[in-house]
C-alpha cells in the first residue's frame, strides 16, 4: 500500500491510501470532503482544485519513492504536515 497524509478539520494528520479515494467534493460551507471507501474525511482544504492537486502530487511523489526508504522518509517529512 502507498499512503499519503492529509489534515482533517480538527488538525489531525490522517494517512490514507489514495487508491481507495472514491470521491472528492464540497460539503457544507465549501469544506472539501474526501471519501475513502465509506469513510468521510472533513479536510482543511477550502478549494477543490487544490485538494485534488495535492492528492495527485502526493500520490505521484510517494509512488516514485516507493523502493527507496530514505526517499520515503523525506516525503513523510515534506507531506506529513499537510
């Protein structure tokens, strides 16, 4: 599994498998929601384009670093606070 991290609305960092994302959409008050299987993650994103762009870039970077442990550690530091 290849995990990426995002922050939810209460500042918790959550690791998710981007392959399990089924939907990214606006909720109430233009809050961006990420559906992972049957779970809804209320994110800190306020812009749908930014959320999708972040998820795509984080997943791509994680995939490129998959077989290099040092590169994976660097990614966790770089993307882990989003």
